[in-house]
């Protein structure tokens, strides 16, 4: 899969939303989120959605990050298939790469 754009790398702990569908997310570090928002806010779609490509381990996929005004950062949702393939556990640090 071809990747493009500006590359951001960070470590973060996945966390689970306590809602109806129990989505799992990674919160982007505030410095990276601020930089992305400064450069790309005008490209956001509804609800702060910004197209991205993500990589965790050997898995690379097209996705989107979402700006959360309560947490003041972007959230990267982690699909169940990715979590299973990469053996991702809640609250266990993982290396994440995103391209915007």
C-alpha cells in the first residue's frame, strides 16, 4: 500500500470507550495533535474527521483520525481485526505511525 503525506510516529496506550459499541482508540500526543490541527484543520470533514493512513506492526490501513474536543486531541480508532492481528491489548504501550 502506498503511503504519502507527513509522517508522525509515537507510542501510546490503547483505551476503550465505555459506550454502547465499546470502540478502542489511541489518543495522539498533544504536540502531534496540535501540529496536525494547525496544518490540516481546513481539510477536516464533519465531526473533525481527517483522512489518514496508519501503521501498527505489520498492519497498514487507510483510516481517519477524529478530533475530540473534550480530550483536545485526535483519536485513532483501532479495528478489531487490527487489534487481533497485532495482539494489541488495552493499556499496553504500542508504536503507531500515521501519515496525513
